[in-house]
C-alpha cells in the first residue's frame, strides 16, 4: 500500500465522518458532541495541571535566586 493510497484512505474516512455528522447517521451527532465534551474536560484538566506546575517552577526559581543572593 503506497503513501498515496494511505493518504487517500484517510481523506475518504474524514469525508465519511463529516457526512455522518452532517446527516446524523447512526446517532453520530450525539457521539461527536460527547467526544468534544470529554476532550474539553481533558483540556481544562491539563490547563490546571500546567498552571500548578508552572507555579511550582516559579517558586523553585525564586528560592534558588534567593539562595544564590544569600551566599
């Protein structure tokens, strides 16, 4: 299977999924909505985790700078 046929297959799969959502075949709109909701929750969790980690990194940097100035 050549690279062109793989790319063509992926494009046709995307087109089929888009048509399924547009015409609500097999309840695909509900599935797409629930998938997007779950990804939104995952993104929000990653954002809060990243904010906490960034805060910890900032505290460690400030402590390191304070120790270097104190020495």
